[in-house]
C-alpha cells in the first residue's frame, strides 16, 4: 500500500534528522513532528479520496447552469486546498461546452475565463 510506504518514509526522515541534529531541543522536535504529521495527513486524505471515487463511480452530471448533460473528459489533475494542506489528485472531469463550465464530481465546479 502506497500510504504505508509514505509513512515509513516520513519516519525514516525523522530518524535521519534526529541522528544528524546536534542536541535538538523540544521545539525543534515539535517542528519536525508537526511537519511530518502534515505530510502524513495529506497522503492519507489523498488516498481516501482516490478510494472513494473508485468505490462509487460518478454518473455523468448535468450542468448546474443549463441542465444539459456534461461531457466526460477523462481523468484530469486537480489541486485542492484543504485544512490539512494542498492535495494533488487525478479525478474524473466533466465539461459543458454550452456554458463553458467544468466539474470534478461530486463538487469543485470550474468555469473557463
């Protein structure tokens, strides 16, 4: 599982940091742990969201503006800002050529400029 590899990598990096540091204080330990926690949280959220899409495929949605069926454009990269950090995912993308609007179901509407 990719998530376990990521967790092992973060732990290895923490141990390497500790071995190379000259008598780190509590604040330095906290900073390193918090940085690792953020990376692990992002990896967990990415894994869970990707799993949700595979578990429950989305039917082609209708445009929220005009109601027409949207055209599937395949998997596209998407960047999401979340409370745990920036996620980079590949998700199914749908587009309405009439309204020039796209959506990454179940949400995240994107409009062309």
